[in-house]
C-alpha cells in the first residue's frame, strides 16, 4: 500500500515538472531553505529568551513576533518539503536521515504545541516569570530543531 502511494506521488505531474525543470527544482529547494531560516531563525532567539538570555527584552511582543514568524516558516517549510519529497519519494522513504528529520520535525511541532498551549507560556508571554517547565521546553526545542537541521542536511549524503 505504501509503495503504491509513493509511486503515485512520484508519478504526480507536479513532481515530474520539478524533476524536469532546470529552474523550478533549485528555486523550490532555495525556498525550502528560506523557510527553514524563518523557522529556526526565530525559534533560536525565542528559546534563548526563555532560557534566560536577553533579560531586558520584554517577553510579550518578542515571543509573539517570533511565534508568528516561526509559524509562517513552518507552513512554508512543510509545503515546500512535501514538494521536494514528491520528486524522489521512494528514495526518501528509505533514507534514514530523512526519516530521522521527519520524526524530529513532528517532535518539534509537538513540543511547540505543548509549550505554546501551557499556562506557563501565557504567563511568560504576558510578562510573567519564565519557569523551569518553559526552560525545559526551550532546551528541548533547541536540541530538536538543530538536530532536525543536521539530519536534513545529511539526507544528501546517505
């Protein structure tokens, strides 16, 4: 069943277009990297703020802005990632680095949902204290997203 679905994705006309085009695939790849920059480039300072760096920076507007930009980056990264996956789905589905990356992305999203829906997050983003639970969530977030970046880069070498 999975093999048939992957083959159908491979045969999708849009996937074929990206495989044939001299310009579309590199542009898609660059857009994916830009999305990762938005995503991780805003997660990093938000997590560092929750870990105690930038103590003079007000949490409320800063965390709100970083969350909005990282959410935009995530949506764009997922959309471009699906299109990139469609170009070689059978190969990617068998790639350990790809499977690691996808697992880490899912874990990173789950961590973000848990953190962002917590009472502690609401208090901290309203200017309250950042407690140990948020600090742990921030530490996990940093580890997950940086590792996901490395795993994503490793895909090409496996």
